[in-house]
C-alpha cells in the first residue's frame, strides 16, 4: 500500500479551503505541509496562522516537513496545532538525538529528512528511534524541481538499513515525483510519495492522486 501525500505548497492559497477539501475527498493518505524559514532554505513558505487553518480543516494525517534552523524551539507549538508527523532536517540539528526524543515526548511521530548530499548511514545510530525517514529527491526550498536519479539507490540503501536494524520507520520521498517515477520508487522501498506540482498543476488533481496511487501500487 503506497501512501500519497499531496504537498499543499503547490496549492492555490487564494482558495486553500477548496484545495484542502479536494485532498480530504481524494485517495491521498496524508497532507504534506512544508515550513520554510528563508534561512535553512532560500525560500519562505508560511507560518503558524496558515498552518492552524490547514490543520483544522484537514481530515487526514498531518505530516509537517520543517525546513528551518533550530526546530526545537517550535516542537510544542506544532504539537498543539495538531501535527501528527513532525520531520526535521538532519543538516539543521546539532543535537539530533535530543530533537527526536523531544518530538516523541509530545506524542507526535518523529521524522528526519536528508538532503540529496547527506548519506543515509549518518542515521545508523538513531534509525530505531524514528517513525519516518524523508529522502529528499530535490534540493529543498521549491516545488516543481527535477527529480534526482541517485534517489533510487539511496532509497534501496535506506531500506537495507531499516531491515538490518529492525526499525519500523517509513520511507518517504519528496521532490519531482510524477507518473514516470512513482512505480520505481515504491519498487525500491518507498512507502510515502509526496507530490506537489504533479497534483496541483494537473487538470484534474483528484484523478492525478488516483493515478499516482495506481502507479505506485502497480
Ligand atoms: C520542496 C518541498 C516539497 C515540494 C515538492 O522543498 O519539500 O514538499 O512541495 O514539490 P514537487 O512535488 O513539485 O517537487
Ligand atoms: Zn516537503
């Protein structure tokens, strides 16, 4: 079973309620919510007022991807706003183990994201603590970028590590996902596929979510 997680970064913010309803009524499993601070990544997405509105209306798992420095400062706020999965970047956390424990202490699921240049073996000592590993298949910061081909090998390595360490972590992939790569991604071990522009730029986003899921599970 593949989980499709539309990224609301590519939604139409003038009609946000409409796009959230679309996801609620679709075959998507999760909402993927990107928070960017303009420091860790060269872009700013949105902050707590928008997140609060999204989380109130969203009726599925709320998966928040933090592309921010010092994420520890805001863990409790994300929890209060109804976040289910909170993912921080390996590259943004000096004390990653402490950050993971702090997320889990709130009752949220903990994820760690890796930039394309960061090797999966750096997670060897925390993989059993994780609920999710997010493999970035583009450099974070923007929607609509081109998928990096090395990702397939990296997912396979992640799967090996998870099996070897008997971790229960799900493997999520984020960036440049479309109908051409969805099947191969799940074949090599991905559990959750994030898709922003592929879903929201489609003529019929609801149908696209269906098609992505079909491909991923074929
Ligand atoms: C990029 C974000 C992604 C983005 C994906 O930094 O983390 O979640 O929304 O967008 P697409 O699917 O268009 O590459
Ligand atoms: Zn993301």
